[in-house]
C-alpha cells in the first residue's frame, strides 16, 4: 500500500487580494495538538502522523519569485510521488496547485482533477501574472496532459471564465445547481484540490475571498467520503489565519485533511 505524505507549501506571493495564506500549514498542523477534536476520521481510522502518514514538513519558499517557487514545488512533489506514494499538500494560495499538478501529470498521464472551489481559477492572464492564484487551472489545462477537470461549488463565473470553461472542456456544476450527481461520473486516477472558499463564509471565515452562498462542511465531507475512484493526491489551500475566528477554519482544514487521508 502506497504511503501518504504530507507537505506544507507556505507561499502566498501569488495572491491577488490578501496575503496570509503562507501561515496556513503551521496553523493547520497545530490543530492536532491544540484543537478541540481528536485524530480520528469519521470512518473510524485514526489518522496519526508516523502511522497513516509521514509529515515532510514545509518547503522553504520564503522570498522566492513565483517562477522559482514553481520549480521548487514541482521538484519536491516529483521526488515524493515517483515511487507511487500519495501526497497531501497544505497551501498556501491556490497557485501552488499548478506545480503540484505539473508533477502529477508526469507520473499519471491523463490525470483527472476534482476542484472544489468558489472560483474557476481559469484566468488566461490575471494582472499580468501567469502564476497568479487566479490562473493555475488555465495553466495546467494548457499543457494538454489532463484527462478531465471537474469543478464543483463555483458561484462567481465571469464571462471570460465561462469562455475558458468551454475552451478547456471543463465539467462544471455551479453552486446554484448543486447536487451530488457528479460523484458517479468521476474518473480515476483522481487528484482532489480543495479551496476552502468553496465553503460558505459562515463555515469557513478564515479565507481571503469571502463568497456567500457556498456549501456546508457537511456537504464537503459527503463529497470526499463518497468518491469511489482512486485518489492519488490532494491539496487544501487558501486558508488565511489572519481572517480566521478562534481557529474555526483551521479546524475545518484539519478535519478535511483527515477525511481526505482516510479516503486515500
């Protein structure tokens, strides 16, 4: 059985609105010791470091340029997964998904992606920053190495992003039409990327971009627990401790990590 590895990616220089997501990995890990929950997932597995997963710590990405950070992340991810091990990454802003996925598509040609997110992150060119956290899925889809991209929870598509959805053949279920039917159409191997702003701000206030009308934590966990194809990797991104209230969102992120690992 492939091991699960945990890697922190404390990087937020590609954020378009607020900085702060770089502090997320450390705060999420803290919930195992100082949070109000135990280490068990809902299916009964005890998600313990050193037993279920190995914690590889955080990459040192401080002060790196976006291009240099991309290469550092991709190199680290490639090394971790080359023998079939699975990886859960803690961002960081959502731009970290591009180098992760660039490494993953080398290991898994035709990789399928499930993106749980309030936003499409499909901008062709956002603020003249190709590595922007508003663009990682445009960048990875441009490579032609992805089998499919399914987006769930989107509730603020712009005209440009709708055009990008058509351009890349993205399978999308906007939040206004939310249901769980998409689960039966997912294919593997699957990579799951969870942007915590997919959740309504009432459930996850500690994100940089508050977008009302999102899903509940229960709906998020139902999705993760009912994926029936192999999950080869995942990330949890866009948690911003600066905007959190009494570690509410940190606890959501930590529980999301446990549920993902239990499913993997």
